[in-house]
């Protein structure tokens, strides 16, 4: 099974949407809440190539992007193989 990391903040509708998609897929993920974690936020920005919005999603260390990026990847049929579901 793939290692999935989702960087979030409290009360973020895009974060909720991304997590809901992963839950519909039936996969486990690690949520990293950055609401009060400045060092964690800075680390996420560095890993995400400068992206400063949440969520930022990583699958097996590969940066997927945000909620819209993951939804588009799923619509193209590219998400399931990364999750190990194909």
C-alpha cells in the first residue's frame, strides 16, 4: 500500500475534499495538521517546491499537488495506480 501524506490546516474545505476522496478510495493516509506548526509548514513548502497552500499531498514521497490536482489525476485514471489500487 502506498504511503500517503496530506498536509492540512483546520477548517480547510479543500483539505476536507482531498481527505474525502482518499476515504472513498478506502486508503489510509497520514494527516499532518499545520494549523499551529510553522516549522512543519516551512518543511512542507520546501518539499512542495514552494507551494504555500493546503492541502499538499504526497504519495510515496512524490508531490501530487493540492486537492484539485489530485481530483484531476483521479479523473484521468492516474490516481488508482499510485495508490496501489489498479
